[in-house]
C-alpha cells in the first residue's frame, strides 16, 4: 500500500485543475483496499475513489482519503458458444482495455473506444457511445464495501443501470425506482469496484445506424465492416470532434443529453425546427445538448480560463496551463451560465455529467 501526503491531483484529473489530496493511497491490489480498511487512521476517514479523473471537477483540495485505483489485469474468464466473458482490473485504462479485447479476437466494445477514464468507472457512469451502452455488454463486477469491508459481486440488474446512471451514483438512503433494487441499495461513496467482467456476444454483430458511422461506411464502400474498422472509424470521428485531454484539459461531454416527451418535443420543434432530436425505445425523445448550447451562442466562448470547445459545444475546456490552470470555480460558473441560457430559451434544464468535488 503506497500512501502519499499532500499529493498533487492536477496530473490525476483530465481537466487539469490544480488541487491536492491530504492523503492519497495508490490501490494496486484488492489487498491494498483491505489494508486501508485495517489501518487505524485511514479506516474511519471519509473515502473518495478516483479512477482516471476524466469525469470530475475539483473545486478545492480533497480532505477525504483518495483511493487512486490502479488495479491492473486483463483476461478471458470464459468462452461459451454464445459469448466471451472478459475480466479487467478497475485501474486499466478503458481505451486500452477495448483495444486489448479486439487484439485478442473478442469484439463487442469497439463502439465505446476512446472514452476517457478507467474500467472501474465504466459501470458507475454506464458509459455509452454510438448506439452501445456499457449495460449492453456487462456481465458482473466485484467490489468491496468500504463501511463493512465485505466483498461482493453485482450483476446487471443489481447495478440499476440507467442513462449515465447506476446504483453507484445514488446515496444509500435513496430508493432506486424502476431499477428493481430495494431502498437502501445506493452505493455512492460506500463501495469501491475492483474488477469488471464483460459479456461479448457471439456471433458478433456490428452496431451502426449513427449518421457519422453510416457516412464512414459509405465513403469506404464497405457493406459489412469488421469490428476493427468500426474501432478505427470511431477513433477518427472522436478525434476530429473532441479535444485530446493530454493537450487541452477537459472532462469529455459536460452535459447529459436531456429527454423530453413527444409533446414537449413537438412544442420545441414548432419554435426551433432545426433542433437535433432522437426517438428513444421508451417513447421519449432525446435532444442533443450540444445543439442546444450552440444555439444559445456559447461555442468558443469563455468565462475566465474555462471555455466552450470551438468544435463541439458539449465539451468545456481548460484554456489555462500548469500553475495558471483553470479553477473548478470558473468551470462551474461557465456551466451554470450555460444552464441558465438553455433554460431561458428552451425551458430545458441541462444536467452536468461530471462529479463536482
């Protein structure tokens, strides 16, 4: 167990916000978690689990004990006639894990390529892109209860997956309506995920349908693309739209795409005929948050060192660097100004995706 005091967190969050952790523990094995829970000073202290730092906004120094998840490992657990079951350590970089599955002949995660962060964070957020969500490829996970020290496993139903949502984002006292989980099953701040297993179905079938992907397929003249081709196409599409966090600090998509009823959508279309919208299987309509923000004139604008990315209004960026970096306060000031603009024009409240610490 490696323990660091007054540890800098700027290298640990993709937005590049300068902050420090009073205590940071590098968790490289399950035993490290148990060592923290057995330590007389660390055990009673509040804990904050940190993966790749791609979905957090730090608004100050972190007083909680930061558990920096660095558990590695990738392996095929089981192969059946219907699926490959692959396990990954929570500290594996998500993109690298996706690349590993394809390199070893286990397709199915290619639509989720280049999503920043670690494997352990993927079920928390129920990450999704280009027609695939994590829940579509999820088998189970292992975790440890930070309150009791008990290890446990959860399947998909027990994770209570929703749109960018899971049981790990709700406090223990909250009811998980509609997820099948009883009151009290919220695990926010209580559990640390150590390993995640994915079910990659056989036979593999490509998930297409998004305009950008269809355009790529038409340009390439490929009727039946391979998983590797889809992987490459989505890498190209994402790199063209989204800034590389190693170059320009950001937390990816900053706001969730809001959903409205068909009647609400029809009312908005009557006023804004060009609004980008997608019908959902449950009958609701998903609106493109980036389009809403762009329509309010925010693309390329800044407040302090926090800016809206010129190529994609859904992404907020760090216009500072190093010691002169953006602050979490500036990011949240910009985010609230955008929320106000969108609400005043469209009557829609945008919900941020990142966790504000």
